[in-house]
């Protein structure tokens, strides 16, 4: 048994295997089928660990081709972005001159949301910087944001310049050595500076995640590096359909009061099992609706290939021997022609159906706001649409 990379223990709490569906990567032949992943939860520190993580090459393929289904700057005003708790970040910013750094800022959408939020109060953050190594950084740069296409590391800023606020949303679970990263942030933090880390609250199972975090674990992590937790919040994200954990750290000797975690690791695991059961039952309810909609129909188009629920539902239809003919459709050029497991044909482009009437289409609720205008744009009429929860 491999040791816990945080505390070195090799004793784990057994919390059942979890079914996840891999991204539809035909260039990763062994990874296109549903997989079971086992999350080990360290008995001593509570860190959830996925020991069998993908190779760097596989992760890079996923990040570059599939990982980000949203294109913020194409649709900056849709309601998805209400899901991002800009208030929570903003209330921890002291002044307009504060040095604010987002780690893993992607295309800079959160930075843009933060500036919009400030402008509502007649403010503008003058020292807001994003650091992002992927090609997505170019999108934000092209939209005028200050993003450095780089990895954050020790002594990153010249002249020993210190940061007032680091924040990072849904990044920490994707990093192989988050502990060194945390320490590097802490060392480059002002005396009363803050670090905000937003992650799934233990859950959010995904093959690209190395670790699963909880508030009790973060307390141990803070202690180890000479930090403390000064604010925390757990909320349900309707966009991601998971609970999110938002933790604010400062240096141990900063002027803020420490906030103590009100529950322990055993509570987290019990709660997590209940959440998983709820998700499974919602998934199966959704399956009944989809089965009724697709069974014995000549053809059903399914819009949106970024969600693994397409594979999940088609896999289950196939397993239950339901007669169906599902053709996946997407608006992303780079997905055209991909063969998705359990679907009847490769991915077609939405615009190729311009000026046509289609009988049946499944659209995920999450895509609704972006698809409706596209259907209008391409003059596509759909007689029956099923909006799927997932
Ligand atoms: Zn541990």
C-alpha cells in the first residue's frame, strides 16, 4: 500500500469503489470505457487519495481537448456564472491596490467576474494577476486581462514582492504536489495576506483529481505549514452538482481570529456516502425519463458531448438491452468525428443540421441557455426536446 503523501501513514478508511466515466478520448484507447476508481482516505489526516492517477500525457490530452466545456468570453452573461461565489472572494480583498493573484486562472473568467463585481461599486482592482500554464491563458490575455502563462513556484515575484490575496478555484485537486504549492504561496504572502482555496467538498469524483479534501484535513495542513483557517464555507454548486468547500487561510501569526472546524472526518465520510446515494437515485430517475424518450425511436440526437453522462446513460441503455439510436451532436469543431462509446455514430456538428427539422433531441439542462440561441442561429427546428438534469 502506498503511503499518504501528506502524513506518510499507510492506513486507510475503506469507503467503497466509485464508478466514474472517463472522458471520451479515442486517442486513449484503454481509457474510453467507464472505470471504477478507488479513493483511499488516510486514517490519520483524512486526505482522500487517488493512487492510480493518469499519466501526465493523458492528463494533458484531457485538459487540452475536453476539460473545459464552457467558453466564458463567448457567453459571459449566462446564468452559469451566478454559481461562482464572487462575493466570497471580494469580501477578503482589502483595497483596490491589493496585490491579488489567481493561480490556475484558465481563460481568466473569474478575474473578469471579479472586476465586473468591483465595477458595480465603482471600484477597479489595479493589481489583479492570473497565472496559468495552459493555452487557455491566451484567451484571457487577448481579452485584456493580465495573465502570465507560467507555473507558479518559489521566489516567483521579483524583489521579494508579497501578495495580499492568492485565490484558486478547482485547481488544488488537479495538482500532484499541492503541499509544496501551498507552502510557496504562504512564503510569498504578506503578513496579513490571505489564501483562498476552493475545491469540491471531498466529493467531485473525477479521474483527473489526485486528492479529495475536507475541512478537517485543511486544518491539519494549515497547522503543518504554520497557517490557520480564518473563514470557511460549504455550499452546493448547482453547476457542478457537488458541494464546494471554500477555505481562507492566513499565516498563523496574522491578526485574524482562527475558525475551528465543527465536525470530524467520520462525519464527512458518512455525509459523503449519503450524497453519493442521492446522486445515484437522481441518476436512475433521469435514466427512466431518457429510456422512455429514446426507446424504439428511429433516431434521437443528443446535444453536448463534454458531459460523461452521455456515456453513462447510453452505457446503461445498452446494458438493459433498450433499442435506441443515439447520435451525438456538438458545437465544438474539435469533437466532430469522435466515436463515443455506446453511441450509434460519431459526433456530428450542430451547424451541419442548418435549416433542418429534427424529430428528437436530448439536451442537458446545463447546456440549455447556450443551445437555444444556436438552434435559432442555424435555423434548426426540433419537434421534441427532453431536457436532462445531467
Ligand atoms: Zn495522511
